């Protein structure tokens, strides 16, 4: 018996670290259960509910959607240990309709009730996103407005052929906006997501166009021999950072959308691309091969001094920024026979620690959410690709499978 | 004594795990309130624009008597073995009139804008080499297709090598 007590005590000691880690992880999350009160359960709706709750970083569900009644205040005894119960009923008689109720698990009292309806059945995922957004808001958690946003992306369909599509963040909903031709590098032009910039290869030289996704009206913003890409849009939408090559050299320019004037920001006889505003600091980060390999640098728009930001890896060829925080992809094998393994790292443009975000597969196209709390990326592993999301605060992550066609660029 | 110790351990463990729960955010007056509404906020149909008929030009090899120039991995300098192709292309240019389109291409190793800039450097290298052989700069237009225009897609180095190239053709 003495040995049994020693064993129990030892197990308890070893369990402390794990428990404390779990406690820290769930510290700010509410335990929640989801009950489907629909006549016919819809697997897609269930999966999106669970994904939304998980990636919000504010809820801890048991990963299951339970079957139950919608209307009453009854909470199954097994779910009383949660703090909240979400009950929903999904119907699709004349367009999708989602009714949602939020109950307090302990006594079944109702905290919130709302219905959401659409005429377009394809946009069903946005009903769920909006419902979870509202639940999150009602419970006074930090805003998760990014969950309602469109993702815009381009993908190759054949050599010199592509299409640009919209998706919800889970890629359950997708719709082609520009079909045919070679149209690349879509970038949202405004925070309301009414228009996006993209590069058209319809003419002899690449052209930067802007299209309104609701009216289809297009306008030409700029063109350049060689290449032209809209890499970033200022917070107020009044300026854009371009990668252009009017003299055959890829450099970064800032363009005022009010005057149409362009200011050359980088001057280098090599590759300078992917300029991203560092908040409103008047500085940018960008990718350059000025050390002989692709790496991340920063500079002020109005001055010539350039400083290295990343001191890790030998091929860091994509970056995104939110405030002074940056996320970049680093190729871990640097030769043609070394596979195509890229990993993502989180760091600061002002120095400090670097945090790895991924460890397996090929992880590229990192993009911050509008609030900088989530990182979107594309993962290739084996023969399949997925869109991934990492909640930087809760470390929760999600992957959604994509079709076989190769993603060219993406924006959120 | 042992029984008492075991029960104490169980009680402490239960107490410890009960601490993992956390306080719910405070609500103000929405409890039990029926705010059932038909939301119309998620609306607005988007368009689909068809640009299939708009130019751009197909073809993933050189044409009009020009020959493609190939590059090493991650490189944009013209090797000694490729110089003869550039010379042949310059000679071919002398036999033609009108603009020559020089298209830079890359393998699939690379992301986003960097790969397009690399393709552009390759196209620029060929343009400069052609100019050195007497072709007028004003006749040549460079463009990068990045990794968008592969001639093959198998995961072999010989295939990747075929995609790291510059194609030349007469602009139409």
C-alpha cells in the first residue's frame, strides 16, 4: 500500500504541469455546447458552428453537435457543466434560414435569440458566421468581425490562365468573380470589401485594375512593363504600395490614389517586392535579395536607410504585417532537391523573439486578419492543399481542404 | 489512515480541476429578452465577370524562330552554355520587324511576388544580352509570368529545369 501511495503521489506531481498548462490555455474561454434542433441535421452547418466557435479563441466546445429540441429551455443533464448552450434550427424552404438561441447552461435561461435568413442558399456559411459573431458580441468578448469577411484569392486553371474567387473563411462558400484570362494578385481595396485590386495580363504589359464585386465596374489604376502588383493598401485606403518595374527592375512604389502620383520607395538593382505598411509609422517591411537571398527588411518611406528585420533562415520570401508585428514564410530547404518545405514565423519589425507557427508541410501566403489576431495561410502536404488559420492568442488552429488547383495569391 | 489519505487526495484533485472553469462575462439586461428578428444584413449578390476573350496570349514556349533560354535554380544570370542561344535569338531578331516579347518564367519553388520578380530578372537578363548583341532596346518588351506558365508539372528536377526559362516571341 505504501508503494501505491507513492505511485499516486508521483502521478499527481507529474499531472500538475499538464493541468496548469490546460488551465492557462482555457483561462479566457467559455465552455459551450451546441445543440441542433433542426428536423434534419445538416453536417455542413454543424461543422461550421464548431469551427467558428473554435477559431474565435473565446469558446471551448466538446467538438460535438448534440441533437436536441430547439424551442424549450431544457438543458440535457450531461451539458449542465457548460456555461452556455447554443441551440439552433436550420431550415431551407425558400432560402436558408438559421434560428439561434443562447442559453445559460445552469438554468436554461435565455440570453439571446435571433434568426438569420438569406435568399442565396450558397451563402449559408455566412449565416452561421454571423450567428457566432453575435453570440461572441453578446457575451462581450473582443470583436471577431474577421469571421464575416470574404477571402479573395486567385488560382491557376491552366498555363497562363487563372480565375479570381471569393470565399468565406472556411472555403465552404466559393464564387468566381473573374473567370478566364490571366488575372492575379487580388487585394482588397477597402475595409468594406466592395472592391479589390488585381493584376491583369490582358495587354502587352501588366495592368493594375480595380473591380467592384457588386456592380462589376472596372477601372485601370496603373500599368508597368515587366510586372505590377498591389502589395498593400493604407488604413485609410488613400495610398497603395506597388511592386513595379518600369525600368525592368522590381522595386516598391507608393501611389496616392487622390493625385495618381507615384513615389519610388526602394532603389535596388535586384529584387524588392511585397511592401507592407507597418501600421501608420511611415515605415514598410518588404522582401529583398540584397544579401544574396530573399529576406525581410524595413525602411521609412521618406528615407534611404534600409535595415534587416529577420536574422533567421536563408530564404524568407513572403511577409505580412499588422502594426509592427510581422509573419513571414521561410523555406527550410534551400536547393532544388530539398523538397518544398516552408514554415511560418511570427516576429516583430522592431526586434524581439521569433515564434514558429508551423512545423510540418509547406506553409505559404501568410495573411493577418484585420485585427491581427489570426493568421491565414495555405498549407501543402503530400498531394493535398488546405487553407489554415492560427489564432495567435489561443493557439487554436484550423485547416480546411482546398480543391486541387494551385492557389496563386490570397487576401482576407 | 490509508483510506483517509486516498479520500483527501480525491477531494483535492476534484477541487483542483474545478478551478479550470472560468467566470462568464457579465451580461447587462439581455437575460431572457426575446430579440428575435429577421436579419437582412447578410445580403448583396456579387457579379461574375468573364474575361476569357481578353488577350493575354497563350503558348508556353518560344515561337517565331526564337529559342528559349534556361536558368539554374534561383539564378538569373545567363550561363556560358545559354549564351549561344541568346546569340541565335539576336540573329533571329535581326531578321524580323516589330516588337519582341520576352517572357520570364520560374519553377514552382517560390511564393507570391518574389517568384514573379525572379522571372522578371531573367527576362531582363536576356533583354540586356540581346541589346549587347545589337538588338534595339525599344523593340523589346519584357514581362514576367512567374510560375503561371509551366511546360510540365511533374515533381522532377528535369521538369523544374524546363520551367526556369525565358521564352521569346513576336508581340501581337
